[in-house]
C-alpha cells in the first residue's frame, strides 16, 4: 500500500479505514523523524491507537555507537568508516514470505502504478514509456 500526502493525515486515514489498534514504524534519527514520531504519537493517542516504534530497523549499527573520543561526530569520512567497519552489525530477521494488508483498507485511495513510477524517478521508469 502506497499513500501520498502528509504522514499524520495518511496514517490516520489508514487507521480509520482498517480499524487498526496499533501502528508500527521504524525509529529514525533525524530531527524530521523525531518530529514525525511525536506528531503521530499525539494524533494516534487521541484516537486510542498505540504507536510502536522499533529501534535498529533502518541502521546497521545503533545510532551513537560510532563516535570519536572527545567529539560527537567525525569531521572526516575515512576514520568514521574504519571505526564503523569494526562494529558488529545488528542481527537481521528472516524475510517474511507474505505481507498482506488488511482487506478492509480502501484500495481506491492507493496510488496507481503510474503514480508510483513517477515517484521513483527516471531510473525505475520503463524504457518503452509504458505504465
């Protein structure tokens, strides 16, 4: 399911359409990700819907693990890469064979294939110009 629009509005719409009791999302490390989580938690809480945030989903090592002594960041990439390469990567979960969306969710609000391709950029568009 692919939706387009403001995150809080679209997640709220899917929750309403599906009757969801909880929303799961990957934790982020950017200012945008923290604000998105805060807004979602507030909006979902008003509906009595739980927000479950999962750490270490989109990063190979936990944020903050690789920092130089005496500073909060590396100014040059090579020392960072060397330090990062020595870290143990997080455990991965096996891929699921099937991940189905609830049948109660309205398919009419989903994006068309053409719209999805337009979001992907030129590298993923068909060469023959087809949908």
